[in-house]
C-alpha cells in the first residue's frame, strides 16, 4: 500500500452546492422556533464545516441570541427535516468536475476514494444520492462516527484509517477554512475549492482552485509526491 494514494471529499460545498439549502432551512428554523427574523446566509459563515450545532450557534451569536443546548438540539433536528424536504423537492446536482474526478480516481488501481463530512449520515447520504455519487464502495465517515468535528482532524484521520493509508498519502478536498485546517492537522495534503470561501481564506491549502474541473488525478498524485 506504500504506493497507493487517497482522495477524500468533503460533502457540503464540495460535492454539491448545499450551503444555499442549509442556510435557507436554518433561516426558517430561526423564524419558526425562535421568532428571530432577518437572519441571512452570511450569519452562518463561522459555522461552515463544523457540524449542525455550531452552524446554528454561529448565526445565533451574530444575531445576539442566547440558545440553550436543548434549543440548539431542537433547531438542528428541525433544520435537518427542512433540508431533506427542500432536497426532496429540488434535487441538487454535483458541482462541476466532481463526478469526473471521482470516476477517474476509482478507475485507477492505486487511488482509494473516501468521503469525510461533519454532517450526519442521513443528511449527507441524501446529498450523495441527489448528486448521483457512487459512494457505496468508498470509505465514508460522517459526524455521527466521530467525537470531534472540524477543525479537529479526527474526521480525516478516521477516513485515512478506513482507506488503509497514512494521512500523508491522502489529499482532502475542502471548501471551508476549518476543513482545510482539519485536513492539514491530520497530515493530509489539501485542495481547496472556492465554492464557499475566498481564496484568501483558503490560503492554507496546498492548492486552491475555482472548480474541481481544474483538477485531475495527475495533480493529486503530484501533491502527494
């Protein structure tokens, strides 16, 4: 396995443009559960990639709202229900270059593909199915499988372990600063795509691109060396 390579995909904002749906579902939750109106998408920015609870807390802080743990739990449950309902009505396609890069990687005998997301299994699986991602043979790690969410490296360390690879033999694809930090802390190489954050905020990645259409397997292998 010394010469094998790993390619690990985040889900939200990397595989599909879920951030719009996440924000819309969460904005409705703030209005319905807490009577807080005027919440906007950018209010959730600090919580991107850090799991549903921190996503909700980030907007609460921006809007000066104090939420108990019980309220956060209720909000994340309601948010997931609304997200799944929206996704069912409006399926999300994969972002440009995603499926092509996955299929190219899976066609290689020496590249192992995984998914690592802070999202729940139910929510992330709905996105993968909507985007027509062939995820069944992949190593698949969700926020349900780990104790610590990004920027902690546990998700990527677990994914590398399930791939049977040293993290240094893996490239993680991320779209948020905390995801980049988690990948680098795990010892992975990282490609960041500017679907959710600016190039400046993703500068800690080894490579920053505007679309995964700019990335091929040769680039992945070159990053690993």
